[in-house]
C-alpha cells in the first residue's frame, strides 16, 4: 500500500505553534517520496494559516531523520529524471526552497539521528535544538554521493567552509555536543526536555510581531547575499513597514504609559 503524505508528515498545533512530525519511525523517518512530496504542501498550508506564528519540525520515535530511503531509491520509486543529482532530487530541491522562503520561523527539534537528507532538513530550519542523544552526519560521501537538498548551501554558511569540508569529506557522524561546539546546532538539552524547550522557544517567538518577524527573517537571509549598501536600503524599507504596524504603535503607547504591552 502506497504511503500518503498526511500519514508520514503529521501536523498538529499548540496555540500559535504548528508541529510537523516526520512519521516513519520503523524506518528512522527516512525520507520517502510521499514525505518529500508532502513537505512543500504542508509549508504552503501553514503559510496561509494566519493563526500559526512559528513551526517546529521533529521526528517520531527515536530518530529525527535517517536521510533518503535507499529501499525506495533501489526500487525506482523516485524516477531518475526527478532526482536532479540526488535520491530525492527535484523533491528535495522543492523542499529546501519551501523551507527557506517560508516567512515564519522554523525550529528543528532534533530528537535523534539526523543524517544525509535528514541533516539537510535540519539545516534548512532557522534554529536547531538537539537532544543530548542526537547524532548528526553529512554521510553522502560514504555511499558515493555528494550532499544535496541544499546542504552544500546551508552548511558552509552556518559553520564555515573548513568545518563544512571536514564533515562532508569524511562523512563522519558527530555528537550533539560536538555539533553545538561548531555551531551546527544552537542548543543541546536533555532528551526528555527537548520538546518542552522547543515549544517554549516557539511560543516566545510566536508572541512577537508577525510583520517584524517576517521582515527580520527575510533581512537575515537577504543580508547573506547582499553588499552593505543594498542591505541598509532593505532595512530602511522594511523598517518603514514596521513603523506603520499596530504592534509598534502599541509598544510606543505602553512605553509612554509605563506598562507592559498588550501583545
């Protein structure tokens, strides 16, 4: 029986926070065609939902994601013409773009192993929290492939070229502690507290001005590719938008009235 995206990508909500759970625990949440086809659709659904202000991505069971499903690849479930150089190929391409262009913050809650395409999913998120039991690896070279799903774009920008070369050339798997030391994850927490901390962080972010949050995220990633004058111009235009919002006006009123904001 073929998988359905809604079965392998579970979507739940807790207030203004949406949680996407990769749900193939018997296969360590390996990326299937149904899963990769579903990611852009789920992201688009959350884009249209104005009640959602932040998103968490995590895995069911003991893993975050063990990368591409090699059994599906061997069976030709993902046709070669759809691969664009990888096992998930075009589908991975679309997922990476969907994550990066999504206006709302995405937090990866890395609850276990995250390797190959699973590491790419985590890298495409804006913030990464990891369990103290998590393991992360850029393992493509071990099976004669190069990193895909945006990994060669995200990783050097995140931890620097030399460290990215180390991980991608060797294919070694690092502990969450080593990942944190090199900046690959932002925080390591005890395993049984991971989702609690991820939710606390997501709710903190969700309580902020949605307009300012969207423009801040856009400004951060825009700035990676821009020169300083162009980025200053972007900041100026974006700030004009923020100055016109009710969130800013309420912040000014609360300051003048010496009270907490209503937001």
